[in-house]
């Protein structure tokens, strides 16, 4: 917290009013020793409090002032005694003055605390609003992805090619949606086991006679892809599709020992 933020927090007012506990008082003392601006702010608050007290404290008449002065310093033993009625009036005015000052001080502290409570509530609402906005944006994005997947699956122009598991992974399955007009392939990799660290799935478009493999892309960011649908582009010719497990970055030719799925068009 910067010194200005510390001043704006209101803790210095509570320090001057005597409303802090021991540890908080020690903290303010340390801050005042370290920063001149804190010491100056405390002096300003103290002066303001003195002015407030003097503005509401009772004002004595000259006669009563001299009598009280004589009584305190005993400079004139035969000073005129204060009459009971005057004593009562002085005491009453003193009580009223200090009661007003204390009431004003209590009101200031109350409204200050109320302000802190409202500020805290507003801050919590703001944080919750930001959180909800993020969740709403994420949900919108997820819904859009789901709609895109449904569009791919339902597109009658897509040629659907099931890929069955091979010796390297008999239980693995995948599915290819190939739009031959846009030359786009969508690979559904949900049936593939998660690739080990440092490995990646590579997709091949195959010509069968003679067997000619052509890499059409990698299934990158497998762990981060929630629906495991991967778009690949510029697929013009293919008689079959295969997926192999390759080192990160892919290979120039397929590692047949790591052929996970294969399917004819």
C-alpha cells in the first residue's frame, strides 16, 4: 500500500480518535517514523480535532474566567466565590459542549465505518461482476464451439471416414469429416488415448497404390482442446486416412510401428 493509499484508508483519523488497538497503533507509529507525509497528516488531523473541540466547547465570561484563575493559582485568597447557580451553569455548559463534541466525533466515526462497509460491499460486487462476466464469456465461447461441431457433424457435404484401431493401439478409434469442396478435414480425436509428454498425433492422407503418405497436420494442444475436434486444411486427395504417434513437431514420414488408427474413404 502506498503512503497516499494508507492516508486515504482512514486509519490515521481512527489513530487520532484513539479507536485503534495496540498493534494498529504500533503500525501507525512505525509508518509515522518512516514517512514524513504520515506525520504531517497526523498533525493536520489533530489540529482539525482541536479546532472542532474549541468550536463546540463552552466560552466562559471574563468574570468567571478570573474567578477560576484565582481559584487555581490562589493568587487572591479572598476571591469572590462562584455562586451555586453560576457553578451549575458552568458545569451544564461544559457538559453540553463536550457532549456535542463527542457526539460529533461518534457520528464521524460511525459514518466513516459505514463508508468503509459500503466500499467493501461495492468492491465485492465488482469482483463478483467481473467473475460472472468471465464465466459468461467462457460459456458463450464454449457454446459457439459446440455449435461449430454440430455444424460439422450435420453437414451433408462432408464425407465421414471412420478410423479403426491398429496393432499399436487396438482400442483407439477416430473419425474424419472431409469436405471435398473446401478441402477441409475435421478430425474427431476423442477416441484416441492421451499422447505421452513430448509426443503428438500426426494425420496422414494416403494413396493406396502405391502406398503414398502425405502429412496433412498435427493434432496440437491435445490436452487443451475440450471437444477434441481438430481442423486441418488443404486436403485435396485421399484414398484413406491414418493417424500415427510421432515426436513433438511431427515426422517427415509416418512411423508405422506407431500407427494408431486407419480408415479407407
